[in-house]
């Protein structure tokens, strides 16, 4: 099913004023998310493959790797701050405004990484500048998915919100694929000295052109009619959205943070799983390049399945799909780790497609719509961005916890990590089932429900 086909019929747009354009909003969200996550994923790959020797002292390789990966983690630390600031900007000044700003900020930071001097040229200043730019990246990306999915949800017909909003999630997967597809061939084709000197900079500098294209596309998208219909005085008098969120929807915020923990499936498969497969201490004998292909195959499978599950959520409901995908995906993680233990790459490919490409995407394709529907329009971007990015910041520690409870030399690693993963997924599923389902309910009706105090936390 394509965006164009789905947008051909737009029944019952509700009481909003003006013209909704879900196709253009979804395309803007798809392209913007792809470009921003290209930048974010590009840094993640470079932090592992390139930066340890270029930006950090080379006398101790272990220290260089740890320091480089620490700069990667910094991006997650700054995301909650970006969520608060950019969420407020999107709720007070417009969805389009925050999306354009976040894209330009991300593009500037990524382009600047490509211009940085190395440690050999300026010493300690090089990693300091790298950390600053990574903080800017994390800050910028925190506003992307919240703003993009709010824009799409508010433009979409009530019966197809899940389908249209899923395209921003598909865009994040495409961005990761693009980063891998651009960086790895350069590393393979260029001599090592040329790649280390200037070749690695090319993908970062290319972000200037793709961000420019995305900027012009986003500038053409109109604000959602319902948001645009608010008076300027009402927006100006609105309290700081974070205060409003904490005062009126604390229960919803906590549940959305817990639901975000379903990302533990990806942490167990693509992060801890890669370490379990490639580190000598675990003894499973896979190479780094083999597991880059495993990650690539998982992302390609996700690109295919995300819009299918987005459309399915409009038919059977968000809660059912999210809870089932998280629980079954978590239950199958031990099988995936067992496949690694068997040393069979074809079996690992099959398992990663089933676990990460299918069952996790049942949750991933749906959560953006579901989270947006949990919050009233006045705090929708803030509610989504804060809950998602706090959840992701906490979830980013899961691989370290897994390594602590199942270090190299441990026995029964698949079962140990599998039980921990399933337990976390169970918590997320309970939080999902305690939330109100929203399939088919108009945004106007949802808005009316949310103007009342959330006494039970279920509104």
C-alpha cells in the first residue's frame, strides 16, 4: 500500500478547519526522519569504526574505543533536554517550525563533524568539539519524531492515522540503511590512509545537500488545520508545556516511558547480540562485517513491515498490536541468541528478521500514533518527545546491564538475557494494556476527553 493510494479517499475529516494533506505530511515526515537518522546513525557507525584512532589518543586502543563510544552515549543524555525544549517549541510555535529547526540544527552538527580537526592536529580540543557536536545532535533528534508524527496524525483521516504516521518510523530505518550504505563502501574501496585522512569525512559533508533538500520539502507542508485554528493569544498564554504535562498527565507520561522500554528487544538483538556474536570472550566467532550485514538485513525487513503494521493498527487497534509484538518479540530473543551460539549465519539472519523485522516492528510501527493520541493537542509534541526520549535514555543502559549479568565466560547466556528481556517487555505490555485504546476515535473526540482532568490517569 502506498501513501498516494491511501490518501485518495479522505472520509470524515472531522471538525477541523482548512484542508488536511496526509500524503504531503507523511512524505515530509518520512524524508525528514530518514535524513535526521542518517546523520544520527552515521555518527554511531563512525564512533565504532573510525573515531577511536582519529579523535582520541592511539597509544591505548582500549581507551580510545571506550572514549569514542562514550561520545555516542552522550547523544542519548542530551535527548531529554532536547525533548523538553523542542517539544515546547513545537507546541507553542507550530509543528512545522520545530521540524525545520531540528533538521537544520542536525544538519549543521553533522556537517561540522566532517570539518573537525583530528587529535593529531589540535590535541584534546578535537574530542571536546566532537562531544559538543554530539550533544547538539542528540538535542536536535529529540524533536524530530515527536514533531513529525504530531504533524502527520493531525493531518490524517481518523481511520488511517496509524498507516500514515508509520511512515516517519519507516524513515528512521531508511536513514540507518543509508548511513551504512554510504560509509562502508568508502571504507572498503579507499586505501586505509586515505580513508582515515579524508574519506570518512565525505558522508558527513554530504549531509549539507540532503538537509537542504529536506528543508525545502518541509517548508511546503502546512500546519495541521486544528493547530492552525488556535488563536495566537491562546498559544501565547499557554503555560510552559512541561509544567502542563506534569500537572495534568503524569500517569500517561509514566506509562509511555514504560512502553518505550520495548526497545529492549533491539538492545538485546542488535547491540548486546552483536557483542555476544563478535567478542572473543564469548567464543561465538562471528566477524564485525558479518554483523553489520545482520543489522542491515534487520533494517531492510523493518522498512517492508512498518507500513503494513501501521495499517493493521487502524483495523485491530494499537494496544493489541503493541502488546502482542512486544511480548512475542521478547519471548523469541533467547532463540535469536541461541542461533548465534550455534554459529550459523543463515539461522541468525532468519531469527533477526522474525524477532526484529517482524514482531518488534508490530510495536515500533504503532507506538508513535498511540503516544500522540494519548496527549491533548496543546502538549502533544512535548508529551511524546519527553516520554520517548526519557524511555530511550534509560533503555540505552540495558546492553551494559546485560553484559554485567552475562559477562564473557558465562553459561546459559541466551536464557539469562532472554528472561531479562521478556521481563522488561512484560512491564511494557502491562503499561500498554492499562492505556485507553484510540483506534477509530476522532481527534476531536479525543481532544474533548482530554480537556477533563486525568483523575484516573487513563484519559
